[in-house]
């Protein structure tokens, strides 16, 4: 039996990992071979990504494959969106990429709308929700600051493309990650020249867009020899991690919504055409790229970020809680004691997340959480209600009925939250795969190798190989009605 082995690098804002996927005709196996930390680096008041650290960790995984005689068919990289590196005319990386959580873009969208192009015009051109850290506003502000790396740049490469460049020496601009930038026309799937001009940069700054499955190039000769893996092709997979995750939804039809659950919760539907309207603009929905040129019509919800920050704070206090322990503490507490709006600006990057949650509760005349369990319950219940609110709008605009919610990513393992969500949205919740991003990454590589034909064959293959857990509603929504109305009032302010 012919066996193909794909190496998927799934790199997030806090950690990265290398996963080997062994693919045969009727099954696949996955093994994580390397995991490493990632994070924002502060230098002179600016925040950057240490791209060289990530590159070194990628090399470690490649060296492991060489040492263990793992014969790779190809390599693929997915990361977060928006951020980019700047390359000089001589091919040199001019600076570490700026990080989206850097405050240098605060207030910049408003300035851009006043001076260059209206907010509605930007949305109509891109279908992308307005977020201050979008690449459009990063570029505009860098130009306003006379940021020297931008002034000297010949090319800008989004993070997955930048890492592929470091591995191969070749430049591409992959569709799904580029689509998050608020620079791409979702109808033509090309960079919008007028937006680039409004940002003050040349249309030549970005390469022509390519689609998932494109071969970027092969490892450089020096990397091939150093790692011992040989001249392996690097594939431009669905470079945005959520696009890779959505590619791995185990389904045979389109009648679903998805929730990619992790640090961010991204909830949406997959469509053939963008949904750009006054209503989607008012609700701040976004149209990002998916595999096969599809659109991921979705809403960004600040997800487990709130809980992860609280966990860090408790850990500094000497209390390193596992998720099992946190859920046990939460179940001891009364429901709906306090609720927050997870997307409120105060939760973006506070000095102390517990203090920010308490302040929100004080400001909204609610009881403040007093115990670890109360903080956890507040976060989980607020997220579940956020999902219902977003799903309500999705049902109104979807060109098909929504029969279930697929939860993919790390949140697929959170049984308590998944059952709560099923009860709150009154639809079945299909949980898994938890490794959806790596699975989608690997299967796009498999498709590039000619082993599967399209996204539906990929999804049927996943469904036949995995057994997702299904949570059906066990309680009537009536018992949540009053608390949900309270939540709506908090999020309408």
C-alpha cells in the first residue's frame, strides 16, 4: 500500500507544533513530533513576532524527520492572519514582523476613514470586518510613521508565506491568509489597487494571489543538507489557521455552521459568494477566504483568551489549574450570576483579566465574581450566549438551512461548554476534530499530491476516519431566556 507522509506546521499566537500525517488510501494517522512556545516580543515599546525563533523551531522538526528517516512528501504551514514581514530588494528580511496586539494601530481606522476612504466603502470593497489591527491599517500607520522597513521594502509577505520564503527563497501570497488583511476584493480574489494606494503603498508590494495547494518551492539546498530530509516541496496550504480548520469539518453537506474554538472563537458558514450588506456591516461580520475559493462568512468572538489569561494569573499566584479542575470548581457555582461581553474592548489585552471582568460587572451593576469557579462560569456562559447571538444572524442570511454546529479545534474537547452551547442554541453540536487545523493542513497537502479531489472528498475522508462526539440539546431554551435577554442588553451598549 502506498503511503504518503505530510508535515503540517500549525503555528498560533502562543505556541506552534509540527504534526506528521501519514496518509493511505482509507485512513490517516497523526503524530505530533515537536511543540514549541511562541509569543509577542516587546522591544523599545513596540511588539514583534520573533520569526527567527519560529524558523529555528521549524528546523528542529525537520531535523527530527531527517534523523528518524521520516520520508516526507511535502510540508505546509498555517498561522494566524493579518501580520506580515517586509523584504528588501536584495531578499533580506528588513525587520521582525509587527504584532497585531501592538497598540500602534489604536484609533487608526477612524483616521483612515476620515482622510482616505469611508468605512462603508472599505467594507464594500473587502467584506472584512473593521478591526484596528487589520493589515490595511497597519500599512497605513507605518506609512504615516515613516516606518523605515516599509519605506525600504520591495515585498510584504504574510506570516505563513514569510516562513515558506525562509524555507524556499520563493515568494507567494496565499489567498486565505491574504483575505484577512482587508486588502483583497472577495469577488475578484485579487488585491484592491485603490485600497493599497489609500494605504500609501505600491501595488507591487504583494505577489499575485495563489490558492491552497500551490507549490511554493522546495527546501533550499542548505536546509535540505542541514536537516537531512532532502529537497522536499513546500505547499501553500490554507495558510490562515481557521481556513485550514474549516477545511477539516467532517460533513457531507453544506447545512452547517462552524465554530473554530480556541484563543479566538470564529463562528460562521461556508458560502460560494461573499455576503456584503448593510446588515452584515452593522453586525461586523467578515468575509474571509476558504479552500476552493469559498468564503468563510464569520464573526470573530474573543474566545478562550479570557480564560487563558485568567489561568496565567492564577498560575502566577501558585495555582496551576487544569481544565478538569476548573470545570469542577465552576459546577459548584450558581448559574448566570454575572455575564460579560467577550468582545468588549476592555478584554483585548488588559493588565489583569480578572480585574477587567470585575470592572465590567461593576459598571453593568452585576455581582462581581469572587471565586475561581465564578470567573470560569461567567466566561463559559457569556461565550455560549455570544454563540447564540451570532448563530441567530447566520440563520437569517445563510443561503441554506443550518442543521447543526460543528465545533472544531481545542474547544471540541470541552464537553461542558459544548453541551451548554447545544442547550443554548437548540441545535446538535458536533465536536471534533480537536486537531482540525493540522488535519486540514495535511489534507490540502494530500490534495496537492493528487490523493483527494476536492474539499468534499477531504471531508468525507475525515468523517469516515474519525468519530466526532455529538451533543444534543437536553434542556429547553426557556430556562435560559431571562439570562440571555440580560446578555443582549449588555452587548447592545
